[in-house]
């Protein structure tokens, strides 16, 4: 059955309007959850912390340094908690947690532009089947679901504006989009007006549900489900006022009083609250100029926030449930340009992982002595999607999406999981 223009007005416009009003910029999470709450989460609950280093972290100033080589740069290496493995000296805190991590230094992808690399990486490079594939967060939200928290399954913690980012969901439909928390700000109009009692609010929502039923008649399920999702999510957030308490100053000090530190802390608390997929963004890594001073400033912020969240997840016994991924859309060139910068380099870079389903304390993959190319088996993003799905208990080789009767693979069907990474 085809949509009418009037239906588009009701579903899309209202969805975006209510999404912005009900969910714009969630934030500040603070003292929401005690550590004991995390232990009460179901043992089989599967969650993801996806740390997106936007612009391209240099593998040579982080996971795969090449000291004293032609392109190695000025920084030394330091030993880690894995005997024989070294990382950049810009990661002193993370170096002592390497026994908890798995790092693949053999990443080889194809797109060296942000406009092509970001969506390709986030969608797992599926074959072109005439549809827009979902980002990894939306895929996990669809395949695993929201759990018992009542909160949206996909939350994106980021600098800048918040709101409801439905485009991440692709053909899955807007209810699998990202609820973006911008600048740690609580959404406007979150609380009921003092003149509205709980009883009155229940009556209003009962009327709204009746109107929703009428709206749903003779309309596509996609519009109906998206409409219901936005209202239900908004009501849950209204009941969870404690999500927006100010953070504990001691936590802020441990994570770092930086955008990434504050956002990583919010991300941890969202996981504790039961959100299935939490994406935390860090911007400013596109160091075409002054790469070394840039990374000397950026890497300590990452090191502090990343090591703090890893310690907290471990101490709360959450790493058995939470898959942690830290990555960019590509690495940076070994060759140093005329602006003392490094450019985009998808040919040889690194991804770090930890937690659910991932082997601990290993480094796989190898680049050559100059760091220009992968010397071991190359792993493209399709291999990682298979690996991550497998770590979450999903067989990507046998699981398919149903796109209105069109079966679609959830990961690139010419790839498979990287078995060395799997526990």
C-alpha cells in the first residue's frame, strides 16, 4: 500500500518534531547508578561501547609506533602489560591495561576520504543492493533490542547538537536511529508542568494511545512503529529524572575534564542504565598539519578517558557483557607532509577492542618497518563486522535482515570473522 502525502506529514514531521522536543540533547548523567546496579543487569545482556575517533587517529602515535624509522616521528615507545608489546609514550595509562585489550594492527580499508570512509566503515561495506544499510549502532539495536531498561537501544554521546538522528538506521526505519546527547545538556521540557498531575498525565497518554491506534490504521508499520517509539521513549526519560543529575566531581577528575572525558563518563552511565549500544564521539583528529603537537594534546585525553572507562567496566564486572571498540574511519600516512602533518591512510592502521567475546591481551596483524603497508593478512571492515556480531552471539553468515520481504545479509557476505580475536 502506498503512502499519501498526508501520511508523510503526520509520521515524518511529527516524528522529528516530537523527537527533538522529547529527546534533544540528553546529558549530564551524573550520579545516576551505583556500581551495584551494573551487577544486577542480566548476565546475558549484550551491550556495545563504540568509541569513534572522528577524523583519523594516527596509528603511529598510538597502537603501532615505529620509533627511529624514517616516518616514526619524535615520540618514543613504552612497554605495556603484555610482555614484548610496546605502544606510543602518549598512552601511559592504556599501556598498563593492554592485557585487557585486543589490537589488530593489520587493518586495510579502501576509502581515504571522510565522505566515503565514514559511512562505509560504519555500515560494514555491504554490497550495493539498492538500499541504504544501517550504521553498526542501528544494526545492533535491531538485532539485540532495547533490553529491559525502557531506554532507547542506541544512544550517541557527542559534542555539538543532540536530537534524534534517524538517518543512521537506513532501511531499518527511524525507530532504530540514534538518540544523540549533545554537549551534556538535558532535553528541554523533560519534566511535567507542575499543573499536570500524574493521574492527568496518564489520562492524556491514554487519549494519545487511542489516537495512535487510529493513526496506525491503513498506514505502513514503519510510520506506526516510529511514532510509538518516540512517545514511549520520551515517557521513559521523564520517569528517569536521575539520569540528568550532575556528575560526581571525582569521576570527572578520573575521566578528564575534557569533552571526551565528560562524554565517556556519560557513556558509561548509559551502559549502567541498560542502554544496548552507546557511541561516544571525539572530534578534532584530522591532523593534516602539525600532527605531532596535535596528537601530543589529543592522545592524553583519549588515554585518560579510555583507561578510566575500561577500569570502571572491569571493576563493575561489565566486560563480560560489554563489547568495547575504539576506532576511526582510517589511519594516517606514515609519510609526513609539508605542513608537518599526516594525511589520510586506509592502507595500514589499527583498531582496538575489548570485552564481550573478545580474546584478552593479544596484538594481531603486522605492518612493515616503515608502517606503510600491512605485512600480515589484511582485514577490511567487513571482517570486523562479522567478528563483532560473532562476539555478540550473532552468526552473521546465517542471520539476515527482512527488508519488507527482501532478505539482506547483515555483514559483507564475502568476509568472515577474524578468529584470532575471538575468545
